[in-house]
C-alpha cells in the first residue's frame, strides 16, 4: 500500500493505492488518475525564468506548456538556465522548442515589450 497526497487541486486529498493500483481517499476521479500516473509515469510542470539579452536586471518567467517526465526536470532546468531570449516577447511565445526531446515546448508566461 502506498500513501500519496493528491496535488491536482488545493484540497490535497490523502490517497492510498494498493498493489493493483486501486485508489481510495480521493474526493474526485482526478485523484485516482493522479495516483496511477504518479506511480507509473510521474510528470511535472516546470516553471522558471530565463535571461533577457538586452535587460540584464530582468528575467522572463517561463513554464513548460505541458508536464514533462519527472526524470527530465533537471535536464530541462539546465536548458532553461542556458537560454537567453530577445524582446519583445508575448505570453505563450515558444522560448525552447521540444525541450530535451520531450515533445514539450517551454513558453513565456509574461509579455515584455522592451
Ligand atoms: S482527489 Fe480531487 S478533490 Fe482531492 S485533491 Fe485530487 S483533484 Fe482535488
């Protein structure tokens, strides 16, 4: 039996999962989906900031467009750390395409004009 806390919403249900991936303790179906994914193929959104070429004192907030496999979090962070963007940039602009071959883009979460 595994114990997990569902992080899908702020309610934070305490989940129990048996060896057959039967889930209890979830208030809604998303908890069961979360627990099964977490125990078979865990994924996470990655949020961070990247450097801006012309504005050294300011950084652009970014995030992965979709969750990436948990084992790719540090490689993704390494790519983000190496990235420098040029402004202007809009919300949703792709900052890193297909980061680490994950099939997921890193996108801007803020508009910066100059
Ligand atoms: S099981 Fe449902 S209600 Fe409970 S934390 Fe997860 S998403 Fe929220």
